[in-house]
């Protein structure tokens, strides 16, 4: 059986609003799970709870049968790509690779990557949005983890980089599982093996894109 991430009984309240209500979802290595939902429905909050950087008393995060309160503190489990740029903006890419990767072989391989090598002398803030997201994801993929949580990997970037990021994820499916949330839902639908819609605080499995129309998440005219 491939490694499996299971998320269960997640509840999260903001003031008087119950944002998440007994959320359940799962992901195995070798698959991409697309997490869709309207603005403010709690997608980013859920990813942060799974990662362990947002606290809630109500959650059950299990990886390979082991329960973790903060998976990010345990080596080899999870990595997280946040919406915001997390790389030190005034640091050159060459140094960033050295800071994030301890394995010399992985450092060399990443620096020799055809889409990284031309930018090694640049500071992170000098990259385009697409270049930044691609490099950030490529960096995280070098980590020895089973699962990656990706928050808005496609938003605000050039179409060329959307395709390149999709290819990058597919190339690492043999060893990793992915949960992706993004408002560029077409890009998520194209690459995901399963789709989950977060609505009314609950995760709803989506078997066919038409169900997203029925839920009022997307207009019928966009289905082809």
C-alpha cells in the first residue's frame, strides 16, 4: 500500500462563524487531489491545519497510521507551498539552494537544472511570478517528504509556467502525493486524479465536473 495522508474531524471557528465542520479528506502518494472552493471557504486554513502551523483543538492528522499534531515538525512527512512568496527576497538563488538543501548531490542537480541555472545569480525578488513559483516548487520537491500541500501554485503566473508546473508535479508522482488548491480551477481539473469541493465547511467528493455547476461553484458554459 502506498503511503497515505488522512485528515479527519477538523473543526475550526472564526469568532461566531464555524468555518470548518468535521472535515475529512485523504491523499495517497501517486495521486493529485484538487481542493476547490469559493473565496473565504477555508481552503488555505485547512492546508495550514494539516501542515500544523494553524492551531485547532479539533483535528486528526494521520500519515501511514501515525498521528501527528504538527506534521511539519517531523522530518519526511509534509511540505507546504503557501500563497505568499516565502523565499528571502534579497538572497541569490545560488545561496537559497545551499540554505534549503543539505544533500550536496541535490544541490548540484538543482543548480544544473535547465530552468534554474540561468537565474542562479539573481535575487529572488528579480524573478517573474512564474519563475518564482516554479523555483519554489522545484526546491520543495527536492525535500524527502511524502506529501506536498500547494496553495495557489497557478494563480497570477504566465500560461507557460502553468504547463511547466503541471509537468513537474506529474514527474514526481512516483514518490509523492499532492493536495492542490487554486482559483485557476481549469488547471486543477486538468491535472487532478480526484476533486474535492469545500463548501459549507464540509469536503464534498466530486465525481463529475457537472457537479461543480450544480453546487454553484462554476458556470455551466465553461464545461466542454
